[in-house]
């Protein structure tokens, strides 16, 4: 009987340790997203991409209260703003096609952007594009929406970008 009681105590302590360790690791992951690059190529940093996906698991659509029109407009606005920013910095994105995932903070500010150029994309130096994206993130001060959790969206973009599609009501 004492052996069973002792085993029960040990198992309870072990389960408690595992649960606490898991919570700590999860909290550390949430608190250390700043350790990941703000902009990066998915194929070149798959570990960062996977880690960020675990933290930013809520969808933009969910953060927009499942309003498809609002989520689409917010997504389009960020992509158009990036195009405008590129033009202001004398970078021509026309012909650039990429898969892109944007990661937002709870307050709706862009924190990370991961991307990968599509095979049919115009040739552009990834280091220059990554630097441009980093500068964009640092300067972009238009929150999308606020939500109780960080959120993200994965999609595709091809430049040039049609402004009227974004601002049409």
C-alpha cells in the first residue's frame, strides 16, 4: 500500500513538472518572438517559420471577428502599403510574385514577415528584399485590428498591385 502511495506521489510530481515545463516553454516562446528575424525567407529559416506559426496560430480572419470583407481589406491594405513603401525607396516590385505570411501583435502591428519568391517571379535579390521588408515593418504604424492573441495570415501576392481593389466599399 505504501509503495502505491509513493508511486502515486511520484507520478503526481512528475506530471506537475511536465505540465509546468510545458507552460514555461510555451510562455518563453511567446516572449521570445523578438529573437526571430523580423523579415526572412521561409525556405532559408524554416525553424523560425514553424516556431512563429505556433505562437501566431490565430488567423487574421478570426481577429477580424470572422468578417471576410474586413480581413480581406486589411490584408490588401498592408500589401499595398508595402508596394508604396518600396516605390518610395526606389525599389521596383513589378513582376515580383511571392508567398507571404504576416505575423501581427495583439495590438495589430506587424511584427514579422516571412516570404518566399515564386518560381515565376521577377528576379530580385533576396537580401535587398528582406532589408526592405525589415524597414517597412519598422516604419509601418497602421494597426490592422486588435485581438486577444497574436495573429497571422498566409497568402500570395503579385505586383503590381491594384489600388482600387483595396479602397472599394
